[in-house]
C-alpha cells in the first residue's frame, strides 16, 4: 500500500478512482440505451399484366378494309373470319381524323360501338390524348409554317419540329474555335487592331469643314486582303445624310493610296461611330439659355466672350474578319 501522506500517491489514487467512476457510468448508460427495432423484409406481391394484342388484317389501304362488323372478334358472330384457333383479340380499326364514332350491328342484333370508350381512357391508337400528331404537316398534306417564338432559330425549331434537326446557320463560322476572334478582340482593346489608320482618317476628316456642323453617324470601312480600302459605307446617320456620304467619300479618298495591315487571304471590316458637337470651353452647349425667372443664374466664367468650338468623338464599334 502507498502511503497516503505522499502527495503523488494521493493524486494517483484520485485519478484511478475517477477513471473507474467514468467507465462505470459509461457502461451503465450503454446498457440502458433502447434497442433499435429490427428491420423486417417484406416481399411485395408479383403483378402479372396481360396485354391484348392487336391483329393487323393486311397491309391494304383503309378503303379496302372490310367492315367493322366483319373484322371484330365476337363469339356470337358465326361469320367471323377468325377461326377458333385465333386468340381473343380485337382487329385494329382504321379511322379518319374527321370521322365520328362508327356504329354497326352484328348478326345477333347487338349494338357494336367503336367510340373512344372501346380503347380505354377515352384515347384512340396512334392519336395520343385524342390529338393528331404535330409533325409540321397539315391535314390536307400542306406544310405548316413553324411558329416563331421570338427565340433563337434552333430553340424555335426544337419546339415546332422536334423530329428534324435545327436549321443550319448562314455565314461562315470560326475556323479556330474562337481563338482568333478572342485575339482580335484583345488587340482591339489595347489599341493594336486593324482599324487604327481608319480611326485617324475619320477623325481628321470629321474635324474639317467637310463634315456636318453637328450630328452622329455610323460607318463601315472594308479592307480587302491586299490591305487596300475597298469602300467606306454609311450605315446610319442623322440630320443631313448627304453630308455624311460626302464625309465617307473623303475618308475613302484619303486612304485609297495606302496599304493597311489586314489578315492574310481575308479582309476585315471596321465599324466606326462618329459624333460631332459644338461646345463652349466649359463643355456647355452654346444655345443654352439662362432661366432668370428661377431666381438663380449659374454660368462659367470661362464661357464669357468665348466661341463654341468643334468637338469630334470617333471610336471603333467592332472589327470582324470577312
């Protein structure tokens, strides 16, 4: 036995007692935990579904088929074309989309109705939900025009004619998987695109007296594979369209003798936006009137005695290879 007067012996004895107490508590708690219920495996019953087959009479057209009273199987019909060895089945009737429920009488005097109730759940074979299939062909054989949904051509075509592929997009696509287009966009962003000389020529001509006094227009300059400017077109413009056409001709004349950088074996088109305004040194419009009735008048001292000057803004909207 250890002497309890020794501090180390007392600490060791205390630790042992605590460990024993903890283990005893855990064992008691584990024995009182409820036992989980056992899982009982229940085998579901087997269901056997029997389908009545359809018997095709022959491959002849609908008009040459025998009448329904002669082709439908009926034990009470002695003139039934199906012999006793044929299984109980109903001959598949051919119905027109406009025909109503056909009714006929068998030899025994009973009513034989071939309405929708004969097929179950009010549907007709080859006509899901009682509707004729939508294949883009009308009842008279004419081709129905697809409904334009205001979406992309492939999405619209997917819902109007799903059995056919989407129409092929016109125009030449990327031959590099979009890599060349991404490089061209990066070069244009940092100012190294093909439209640098075009931009300078438009700015010089728009700052001259040939250009209109004010307005905005959009132009397109075509550079062929040899680097020559083939033509400069006016895409849109306000105010005087003749003045914008004269500006385009002046730009073409200034670039006609120059050889610009262009893609090999391909040309490039540059779309340019030009805006011309006359403003005072402060940036205000010269025809702006001061409202003295409001009780306060605001003006810039830089505009006192100054004349409006022409301000030209030219920027490239897009570049694309031909």
